[in-house]
C-alpha cells in the first residue's frame, strides 16, 4: 500500500472515531429509560412505590436513598444490580435483567475509584439518572 493511501485511511478512521459519541449521557436520557423499564416497580419518583410494588417480595428499593445508604453514590454497585451481576448473591430477588440496557455503543464510566470502564450507553444513562434523583 502506498504511504499516502495509508495516511488517508488512518485519517479517515480517526475522523470516524471522533464522530462516535463517547461522552456521558445526560440524566434526561436515563429518565426515559427509567420510565420505560423501572417505574412500574420502583415508582415514577423512584421511591419503591410503583404499580407492582405491593405484589413483590422483597419490595422494590427506594432508589432516591442510595447515596444516603452508602455514604456516596456507589456507581459500580448500582451497575451490578441493574445488569444482574449481583443476583448471583441474592437469587430470591425478582428484579428482571434488562438485556436491552446492555446493548449499543459504550461510554467510559468512572466506576468510583478513578478507573474508567466501558459501559453500554443506555446503562450509563440510567446510572446518571439514578445519581440525579438522590436526596
């Protein structure tokens, strides 16, 4: 391959990579996902009082008090609960897994210790939203 052609290909790939959205989503993007996937159990405001809450054991968590319970917003733990990883520890939980939240492009998310991990954008959006509703 000629050097000029290689340079053109590399420059084109770099330009395409720059066009891929890698910034963290905003809370409103996560709010829409929350309304579609979580509100039925956790309630519109995230307080654990959704339509199905009375029929579930254990009851859905109050998502507005996550930070209060942990002292800081535990992003890595929240991601693990949503993606189903922690259900291995608590097999009695009825919370479904959300496969669609695990698809799509990834964004770098600080998982709490300054380490960035690639997280599917929908899951990152939900994380940002949950962080925004903390009281």
